[in-house]
């Protein structure tokens, strides 16, 4: 979800200028850092130009809305606050889909807001299965999918559905920020990333009507689209593997392929949590990196034919980490071998070694800070004090995200779920054992006949028949995964890129 090019391009615009001038003067050397920096600046300028044309939708939508909330487990107070804020905005219905083990606490909280809020339980953990069940049970014209830790603000829903006044719009996403970003450096960093995306990438893509990934914290689709694409959403594979992750990107892809516009509504704001531990943050970012690049390659033929600008945005997310790895490898190679052109010889000879080194360092620092500030000017206009955190932000983003993007690329053909949900829906036949336990007479999860129950008195609750929940409460032992030969393709592609970079470093730099 998080785009990569906000990182190290400001490492030294001074070096970039010197290398670019050297190449323009006709010298045979090819500098990957100059190419890398040129691509990032070109991409940033493209986003600036496109996003400057962005305006939020102001039309009025008069249809009905169903809010679907897949949930595994949440703190009691947070989940109550999440539902309370949704209830205040009066959608047509709210369906809470508790997936995995039964959770009496979440059931009780949901019942507090009945009859507007109904709950249903499915023993199959995983968001996709929960989305499918919630969509099948929904009745509104618009299905709003909400993460269970996402907090709405005033008018989130009314602003979110405004774009649906345009019949061409099929999917809409919100502006998203992190709750209490001052809690730690991780939350502050995550909020900065979210805000940068909301100020550049999202409005730029929305102008084209082709937001490539509607982030899933709170997203809305026409229910008619979701019912048409649900079978593909639940079963479609690529490179021989079904990824439970990246459900939001998959739904966005399917809506685009159906011929609808996907857009961003800046006036609809939500807040969400962020991991507080580096290990959990790593898992989250790796999940996003795998899912994003997996869907980019799967969607690439369609994007090249129908959304070439979108293809550029997402291909850069794959190419730039490889380029940056080549840049670092080139620096190391030249430092060890002593090869390469000395750009600083003129400064050292004219000003002496001590003064020349100080001058070069000063030019590098000043040019880098100014470069980063220019590319983050919209965020800095909202949070001026972040100017002093710019170097740390860029260094952390580069050192943390670049390896994750590369690992995610190589591992995107490996079958796995969210990393935290054993037995999650795995797509197609791989899920037959779990589904089969729901009822010996049922062939698919679609046969679940959820029905109203009034067992709690006057409160109407939507729940699975007890006999089905009981029989499926224990997930079966996972089957041994078969070797997927197609998982080798990312390794072949990735190491081929590294080989080309190595040749370029040795013979052309």
C-alpha cells in the first residue's frame, strides 16, 4: 500500500547534478543514482501536476448503505467506540462479521447497538471470507467495508458516498490518518507516510478515475459490482497461488476491470491504529509489499492497455527498490576497487583538502534537505515542525522499506495468509476441508443460511445456527502445501535485474 519513491532521492541532489552533468558531457559512464533520482523527480512532478487538478466530489447520493465490519478480535473499548461512531451516522445497516473463534465480548458489544447493528459468526478466519459473507447478507446499494480498528470522524459516511452520485463511479476510499501519532516514532512515521500518499498519489490517481488501490480501512463499492466479482475475489489465482492478503487491491482491480471509476474522497476522514513494535510493523509492511507487487504483475496487461499512467505508478514501486539496491552496490564496489570518476577533485585542489571536504559536505547537506523539503512541501505546510525530522524520516523510510519491498517481490509467489491467522481462507479447493466441516450437506460457504435469532430477548441478532458453529469450531489440520514451480518466477526476474546492474556497475561506471 505504501508507495516507495518518497525515500532516498534527496540523499544528495548535489551528487545527482554532478553525475548528470558528467553523463550529458558525453562521458561513457552510466550512473544508476542519476537514473534513480531522475525517475523519482519525474514521478513526483507527474503526481504534482495531476493532483493539482483534484477536487472532492460534492454531489448528493440518495441510495442505501450497508456497512460490513470483519473482525477477529479488538479491545472492548475501541470496538465499542468504532461501532458507536458508525451508528451516529445512520447507515441503513451495520453487519459485524466475527471470524475465527467465537467472541462473546464482540457479540455483546454488537447487541448493544441493535437493531441497526447485527452480527454473524463464521469459524473460518480471514478477511476475504468475512467480506463475502457480509456482502451476501447486505441489502444496501452501497457496501462499505470497514476495518474493525478504524475510527470514523464527523460526516465520514455522508462524504464517502457523494461520488456515487456519478453513475460511473464504482469504488471510493477515504483520507486516512494514524490515531495519536505522537505516541512513538513508528506512529509518527506511519502517519507521515499516510499523509504523503493522501496529498500526492491518491488525488493524482483519482483525477484519472483510476485509484489503483482503495485502502481497506474504509472503502465503499456498489454492491452490484461486488456480487458480480465475488467468485473471482474468492478464488482467482496468479502465479499458481491465491493470496488472502491485499483484498482491498484485488477488489479495486476487479472494479476497474468492470469498467468503473475508482476515486478518492478527501473530505471523508478516518483514523486507524499502527503497530507499536518494529516486528509487527515489519510483518504489516511485508504483507503490503507482497500483495501490492503481486497485484501489479497480475493487473499489468490490463493497466498497459487501459491505464498506462497507473501502470507507471505501480511499476515504479517495483523498479525503484531494485535501482536503489544497485546504487548502493555501485558505491560499495567503487569504494573497494578505487574505480570511478572523482567528482570532488576540483574542490579539493582549489580549496585544499580540509576546506574542500567541508564545502562538499555542506553542499551535500543543504541540497539534500532542500530537495526533500520540496518533495514534502504539502505535508510540511500542515506540519512545519516536521522539517527538522526530514533527514530521519528519509533515512528510516529507505533503510526499512527498501529491503521489505525486495523481500516482498521475491516472496510474492509463496502461498501464505495474513501471518497471524492460522487456518485463514486460502481460496478454492485449498479451503475445502474447512468449508466441508460447516455442514456435511453443504458444498460451499455460500450455502450458509444465516437466520435471525431472538434468543437474547427483544434484541434481534444475526447469527449462524448453533449446530453449524459447533461442528466447525475446530479448524482442520492444514494440508501440506505442494511445491509451486511458478513461485520461482519472481526470483528469476529479480536476480536477472541484479545481474544486469552488476554488469553495468563493473563495465559502465
